[in-house]
């Protein structure tokens, strides 16, 4: 593999990893702050992608579609939390799993009813259609670079929000002691609703920006959800830093796994078994450090 | 005097930058109640957890019959004869008092990987459970669900479970916590009775009980041992008065 | 609280009803109930984990599906596998997979356990989906049902749907009895103790990891039994048998039926399958083919059930008996 191809794969891996981080951060946010495991998180990613597809056809512009899509996603998040999620706070994780699994079924079928089961493509916006030339024959799409930049910007924005603003402080306090925050006069219900809506919006937005690159297809939500789980497990319990590192690691492993060729004992392991690579990675981490790379022990 | 059953040497536990237990060296002998007292946050429960294996020490040694057990898991330490009761009642609430003790007694079987014979047919285990319940005076409540027991009875059950594992040393973390007058008196009587067969570490806030029971007293403040000696020595010590006993008497 | 004698009576009545079913029902229903009994075995194996040891596995289909593939390997093309050889082998394979995965996933707990079980099941899914080991995404057929021959003598034939039904019924009863025995044993008491308070179990001297691992393995092997017969009945195995819809489906059965009761697992399996059939059979409404999109109704049902039934369907039974008893008590007092 020559240097330029290597560079392209590295950039792809990082881009995929950053996208994963965006989705996973929504999941971790809801999990860490509200203590809710949300299996339907992947469905929001899918919703975002399908919104991008349909709205961009309607408006003729992906930018407008994204704007509209985020608004719709936030609305969905607020509604869901108000109607359903808020009843799960004191329930066992088991029931959260079950209810959000029910939501997956609902979202999947609604998608099937409204959009059908076909695979769709979304066009890259004209503004970002250029490619940066690397050699005479190879070039790297500007859109992918833009995706990575947006993910990084959002990650930085979230960091600032959670760590440096008053709202962020309330959110962090609410995660530690819900009752106390409530007794301080802060509307914890509204706070949780906002956090959930934020998580949903992050996942949906990730789906939207990924749509031109990864296309829009029925199983995409479930697929990304499971990879997000792997990110959280590898990155470590309660660690956003770990999630970032794990996401990029997984992005690179997955990307290189698909393009490399590896034979072990006469059997072709790569690229055939590339789908398994990230799980092998997870197994290794579980063996060596069960609490994750940056997880807190116990 | 015979060798100490349990001995710690410069035992230390750090949480981040804070030393919850700092350079503690203590000894526990059979037929002796060694009470550890001190204000809240002195590190008494942390010390108990270090001895029982619920927490891993940062440095220092713990010798059980001369063997260093620091770093061993709680289950291994329990199998070596260390029994611990908890400050916050840590029983199996959905089970009956009998089942709580039976499960504790069952742990002494060489293996519980038995899939066919009903657990209740292991007569020795059931007998041991009833013996432990009788020792704390709960045999008449054996078939009650633990959740239905009074607070005092639950504390008694807590001890009964530990006894059912036939330990050589008892680590008792505030057994009298939340007990009224009559219940406390009964518990003190029980602890007195247990002394001859076990080495006992008693963490307590109830000063009347401590001075009635303890053969040896250690006062801890901020993770370190302030002073260690006989009850009379401790009562007479000016340093202890200032740090702890004086404020205790004011509050009681 | 419902008396144990009443529960036993209900159970025996149900068993009798199941035993008599083939005499009155036609082929379609016999095969339907066979499928439900197979899922009941699958659900009971998961209840051992979820209801009794408190281990919520979202990847149980891995063991179910692997056994199905084991059968397919043992019965290539038009050859029939020998039941007495291939069934134990399939169960052992699933048990072994459970042992290996268990060693890894049991290092976690709570939410992370749920996640890693799902992830590893997905890994097994990819193994069968992306490779040529077993027909990839297209799956493979099991053309011939397993043969129950011992030295030439065939006590029964699985090609006959009624005999297939009774074989599965017998196995359902055997698995139920086995699990009851297991739960009453020393091992069973430890497992339940671990669910109630694992930390206390450790401080009492139990090496809890071993017991959880053994439990996980046994549950995996039993799921394998169910998967074997599922494949034998359906005659076709595809990666979806390992997929997380399969895992999620059986978890729903256990939770909705009522966890930690075994009876609830059976009830949940039967109820969910009947519900699925019911939803699938609905006519088109407003231009939308509801039957095709039955999962929408199923999802809605699950959401409502979680919100309204904290103890699952069995909880409904308890609620009903409590409501029925109240007027009777008032009559007695008055």
C-alpha cells in the first residue's frame, strides 16, 4: 500500500471514527446523565438519514434539509421523553431495554410504511463537492473533511457546554443527585428533557451528514447502535475521552480491516472477516481491562 | 500470649490524594474484643473493608495466622475464616431468616456446584443455619422473610449469617446501629458470649457498649491511629478526650 | 398470594391440554404449537439468566442459532442427521460458545453486560453472514429431518408432524423439570443469591464468577436445544436466527411473561407468538397493509406493557386474583 492510499484510509478511518463519536456521545450523554439505556438511539440516526433524504428532495437542498431535520429531531426527542422516557427513570434497566426495543420496532416499521424498504442515496451539497488532489489519480473528497471538522466542532461545543456553562453545571449536578437539584428549584424534568432531545439531535444530525457518504438503508440504525455499544465498552465506563479514543480506534480498525488482506493458516481472514474485527478488539479489551481503556474500576 | 489471629502492619488506603486509612498497625486476639472507635470519617469502615477484602489496600500488610492476605479477594478471605458484618444491613431481604443463614452456612461446603440434590436435603447445612440463628436468639423467627424483621432483628440476622460461616475472627461494623435500649442490651450480651470462641474487632459509636465490652481500645482520627490501649488508659488519655470522647459526651 | 397448589393444578391442566391437542387439531395448529413449545424452551433458558441470576443477555440468539447451524452442518444436502448424535453435539457446541463468550462478558455487569452480550452475538452473526462457512446471507436448507435411529431401530420419526410435536412436548416437560431441580439445588440457591446481593455472596465466601459462568453455559446449551429443533422444523437456517431480533424477541417473551418464574417464560412465549400471529393476520386498513407491518403493533404493545404491567403477564394474573379476592373478603367480613 503506498503512502497516498494509506493517507486516504487513515483519513477515512478518522472520519468514520469521529462520526461514531458523535452518535456515541449522544448515547453516553443519555446514559451517563439520565441513567437510561436507549436501544432506540440507532433509530434516531436512521431517522436523521431518512429525513435528510426526503427533505433534501423536498427542498432541493441538503442544507435546508439538515436544518429542518434537526428541528424535527429535537421535537421528536422532546415528545418521546415527555411521553415515555420520563416514566423509566425509576425502573430497572431491564424495562428500559424492553421499552426502547419496542421503540426500535415502531421506528423501523414507520420508516417502512412512510419511506419503503429501498436503499437511497443523498447528493453531496454543491458547495462541498470538490476534491483535494493528492496525486495525478488520487484525490480526497472535501465533504469527508468537512464531516470530520463538523464532528470535532460539535464535540468541542459539547465539552464547552457541559464543562463551562451554567446549564452544563446543572446537567452534571442532576446526573449526580436528581433530588437535590430539584430542591434547588431547578426544573429537573425540563433539564432531562433537554438532555434527551440533545442526544436525539446528535444522533439524527450524524445520520444526516453521513447520508451522502454512507447512503440511506433500512438496517443502518441497528448497525450503528451496536458499534456505539462497542465504542462505549472499549472507551470505558463514564469516560468521554475514552469514547473519543475508542471511536477513532474503531474507525481505523474497521476501515483498514476492509482494505487489507490477511491470511492466517491458509484461511483468508481479511477482508472477509473485517466485520468481526471490532468485536475481536472488544474481546481483547475485556480480557485485559474489563472496565475499558479509561474506565473507572468498580 | 498466643499469636495474633489477625495483624495489620502499616496498612494504608488512598482514595485519590486522600489517605482514608493511614499507616495503621493493629492486632486482634482470640478471646478478646478489640474495639475501634473514632469520629465519623475516621476511616473505621474503610479499615474493616480492607480487612474483609471488600477493598484493596494501597500499601501495608494484613497477616491472618501469619500469612499475608492483602490483595486477596473477599471470597478467599472469607474462606480463610474472616467473617464480617456490615454497618448498613446487608442481608438477603426476599429470603427467610433461615435461608439467609443457610446460604451463609452453605458457603463452607467444599463446592456448591451441585445440580441435582435439593439444597434443603443437606441436613448439616440446615443444622448449622439453625444453630447460628439460635446463637443470636432468632430461631423463633426463622421462617419470616428478612424484609419483615424489625431493624434490631435484621442486625441480629446480619451477625447470625456471619456466625454461620464459622469464622475465627469477627469484624463487626456498628452492630448496634439504630437499636433501642432493650435491643442494644441483648446485642451486648450476645457479643460478650461470642468472645471466647472468636477474635473480635468491634467498630462502634455506642460508648456505653464499647466500654462494657472492649478488652482493648483503639482510637482513630482522620485515618490514623491516635492511641491504642486498655479502656482505662484510653479513658484517662488527654489526647483522646480532646479529639473524641469529650465531644461524644457532649453530644450524648 | 396464589397458593402453590393452584399453580400446580393450572400447570397440569395446561399439560393435559397440550397432550390432547393433536387429537383435535389439524396439521397447521399442531405445527404452530410445536413452534410455540420450541420458543418456550428458548424462553426458559433465558429466564434462567434474566429471571434467576439477574444476567440480562441481549445476545442469547447466538446459542440458539449456532445449534441450528450445527444441525445444518450435520445434515448436508439431503442427508439426515442422527438425532441422538447431532442433538447432544449441537447443545455441546452452543454450551461451548456460551462458555467462551461468558468468560469475556461476565467481566462486566449491568448495562455494560447488556451491551457486550449484544455485541458478541452480532459478531457471531457476522461470522455466518459475511463468510462462506454456511451459505452466507442466503442461508442453508435442512432438507431432511433428523433421524432417531439407534442400531437400525427407529422409535419415532420426526418427519411426522404429530410425532415431532410430542417429542418437543416431552422435551419441554424435561427441560422444565430439569430447571426446577437445578433451582432447588445448591447451585440454584447460589445463583438466586447472586441476583439478590452478589457482593454479599462474595463476602460469604462464594466465587461468584464461576457460578455465573456455569449458569450462562447451561442456559446456552438449553437455547441450543431449542435452536436445533427450530431449524429441524423450519427446514432452513439463515443468519437471522442469530440476529438481534431473535435475541430481542425472546427477551421480550421472558420479561412480558413474568421473569423468574419459569411458568412466565412459557406463558410469554405462547402469548407473544399468538400476538404476532394476531397482528400479522389483521386486514389492511386505510391503504396500509397492517399485517405486513405487524412489528409496529408489536412495538406499541411492548411499550404499553412496560408502562402498565410492572410484573409482566403473570402480574396480570396476580392482580386479577387480588381484585377477585377483595369482594369475597368484604362479603366474609360483612
